[in-house]
């Protein structure tokens, strides 16, 4: 059962957090040192995952904020097995059709830290593309 209102609320919350974090970073960094929008989005989504994660779910690795990070791939990393790639895509589909909380509940059942990190990266890529399409971010 799709719940577009819930998805829109989650995206709106991420947009708000992203704007707040970017403003805070711009105040505390020189323009040359400010992380890219995608790096900030990665951190915001990681924070949201941590907040919404059921107990027992491993933590998302804290990203190091490079000045110009290489963009992560929008597909699951090639070094993962087909099974893990399918699990990541299933989790992303759950996120976009139900909610991030539902995807995290499924992820907690699997108990795989590598899957969590890969899901985080792919989710950031897809959210980034969505925010670029909406004009909330500029494509890097």
C-alpha cells in the first residue's frame, strides 16, 4: 500500500534539515571548505536513519566530510553480491512506496552492517536526484 503523503513528509523533513545544516556549515566554514550538497545530504540521511532505526540495527558509519567527495554510484556497489543488490533495491523501493521507517524495520531483520551502509549510499543518491529534480539542490 503506497503512502505518498508519508513519503512527502519525510522528503520535506530531509529538505528542512538539509537547509539548516547547509546554513550552519556555511557560517562555520570558508566557501572553499564547505562540503558539497551531496556530502551534506549523506550526513542528514545518516542522522535520520539513526533516529528512526529500530534497536539492534547497526549504526551508519560516520562520513568524513571531504571538500569534493567523489559522487557515490546510484546503483548498489559492484562488489556486492546479486542477493545484496536485490535487498538494497527492495529496501529503496520500500522507502519510496511506504516509508523509511518501514525499510529500516526490514533492514533490522537482516542484521547486516554492509547492507546498511550500501542502502544508505544508494538512498542518498536517489534522494539527491529527487531534490535536484525539484530544484532544491543544484546538480554537482
